[in-house]
C-alpha cells in the first residue's frame, strides 16, 4: 500500500459511516487541472470601483458575501448583495487559474437581479458585525465545475431610463469549490486570516478593539462582505476578494500553469481529517495566521501518518481562533480570538505589552508542525539567503552559500527554529529589518516526517511573489523592502519541494 492509499484508508476509517468518508473515495483525476486549463480564459478584473471615501474600507454601491466559505459541486450556495442606491446588477462567476495566461475562466453569468439596500448590522457582543441579508439568488454548483477559487464579479446596470444615470460600479465576492477526490496537492486558502483583518463595514476586525490590537474575546463573522485589503498595500481593486489576489493567486496561477494535480479548500475544511487523508501534500500559502485548535491537531496527526506540508507562507498558526456558529446556527461562520499558539517569549511580552492582550493558557507550540515560529519583530523585510547549498532544495538553482534572493522575506516571517528536532535543517537564514530600524532574524527550515514525508517552511509571506505575476496582480512593498517578482530560483525550489513531497 502506498502512502496515499494508506492515508486515504486511515482517514476514511476515522470517519466511518459519515458522508465525508463515503465521498472521499471518489476516483482520482490527475489530468483534471491540466485539461481544465486548456479552456478559453477571460478577464476577471474590476474596471470601476469606488470606496465610500478615501479612508473607507468598503463600497456600498455594490457589495456582497456568500453563505459558505466553501461548497462542493452539486451543493448550493446563496449570494447576498446590497446596492446603494438601488440598482439592477449581474454576477459574473470566474474560476481562478492559468488559462493560457488569462488567469481565469468565465463559468457563468447570473442575473440581472433587482438590487436592494440591505442593512448594516449594529455592533454586537465581542464587537461582532454579522449580516442577516436576504439572498438575491441560490446557485447549485454544476457537477462539472472543478475545485478551485471562484470570484463573483458584481456589476450594477445603469438605469437607461434616467438621464445622466450613475455609471456602473463593481466589486467581488469569493468562495471555494471543493471536492473529495484523491489528488497530489491540497491548496489551503488562508481565509480565516482574510476575515480576521476584514474591516467591513467601518473598522471592525480582530485588530480594532480599543483595549488592545490583539485583545482576546473579539469576534468576526463570515456573514459580511470583504472590504478593501488594508495592510501594507493600497489595492482598491481587491474589494471583496479577501486576501486571495494579493498573496495566494500567484501560487494558484503557477501551479495550474505547470499542470499540477491540485485541489482547493478553505481553512474550515481541514476540521475534517478526511480532507487531508486524500492528498500527498498540503500547501499553506500567504498569510495563514488564524487557526482553530482542531486544524492544528489534524495537521499534526496527518504529518505523523505521512502527509507532507509546504508552508509557502509566514506568521502561520499564530492565534487560536475557535470556529463557532452564526446567529442562525450555521457552523463555522464565526471566529473568536482566544489565545496564542505557543508560549510568548520574554522579549515578546516586553515588546508588545501595550498591544497584545493578556493571553492565558496558550495553545501548542506551532513549531511542532512548522519547524519555526513567528517572532519579534513580527514584520519587516530582507533578502532570502542560502544557508545550506548542498541541500536537495537548491538542486538546479545554482545558489551558493550566502547567495540571496533580493527582498523575498517579508512582510512577516518565521524564526526561532526548533533546533531540538532531530533532522531539522536550516536551509536559509538572515536578517530582517522592521521599518529599516528594528533587527529580526528569519529561518527557513526543512524536516522529514516518519514516512519520508517533508515539512518545508519557506518563512515568508512573499514566497508566491517569486512564482508568478498574474493578471491584476500588484507586487507588494513593506518596511522599505519589496520582492522583485518571478524568480527562476524560487520556481525551481518550489518544484524541488513538490517533487520530494509527491514521491
């Protein structure tokens, strides 16, 4: 029995008798993504988008959200949309990928629908803003729609009966289509973190409690639109897309361009161990900070059973945020910051005493599943520097000891590697400067699991910037530092890691 069959069997056994276990034995389709990307592409990008004002994170002209973070083909999803002023609108649905360089495929156009002005909810307990809007439509996901990240482009229709009518306006909504098939790669979107930083409608995120930026007991809901991305990069054309277009899309584009057998999921999907048992490797991408403890335990157990993990990301598994139901009882629609993963070190307590909450009973050490952890200073920029040139990761890159990839580390990173773990290699390390003044040190690591599987920690949110620059993408800039875009060495190292992970 090979590793995938072993994992599939053990995962199914863990959930015997459930629908998830039964559906997880659906047939493998290794050519699915390659074939999908031979289809005609289309442009998903927004053309006209206007925030409320220069300081606002939202646009009330047209905005919306979905009833689920993820949904399977054959299941239904509700779309909730508000227009202010009232206007008719359409929804163009795109699957994100490569598609000959176009970056997406138009799957369907829904509408036109009659818009309504839906209410902004009052702030509730734990600073929660949770919408209870009327759905404009319900979509049953066609059975031939592959797993992927889907953007809905919302577009108002000008009233041609009114002279000098308002022009059309746009924004996005976003959801993930999942499946149960065995596949090589599971692309886990970091949508918990998208929601943690979402400031819709005024300034309501996990960071805006007046008591402390990381105060425990603050909640956010997936039942609200995503506002404009609000960290290190002013990108109004991200409105409604979470953080996907900024940190995750370049990896999606590159994987599908290269024809990898990839399937997609949300953070919440990994509450089910069967979701991990059907694949050879899971990739965390971008900014994957907020986790439920059940996610952690499932990943830890999956590594022990032979799953490889590629952390092409940073600031990962940092805050413990349990899922809970929304007001209607729908599961996994709220996140509440509870505590941190791992004990805060003394320097962290001192450096962030004024902004961190009084965390008690911290969760397990994230280094158990990553190999390194978030450290002080949390953010900054630096060059990604080879520290072990004879390691298999660097095969074919030509990189030598001390050679660097400019600006690839940032804007957050991992350090403090778990040097007590037998067989852990520090493959890259160096300095990071926060705001050009405060010194930190990052460490990229690799360790081997018990079944020959690997855990690679790239130690930077910027990693995917070195893979591709797809349509609509903007290279970030932070702390007086920036990555330089696609780099053959980053592409080769990623391919090398995947080659090892997919043995």
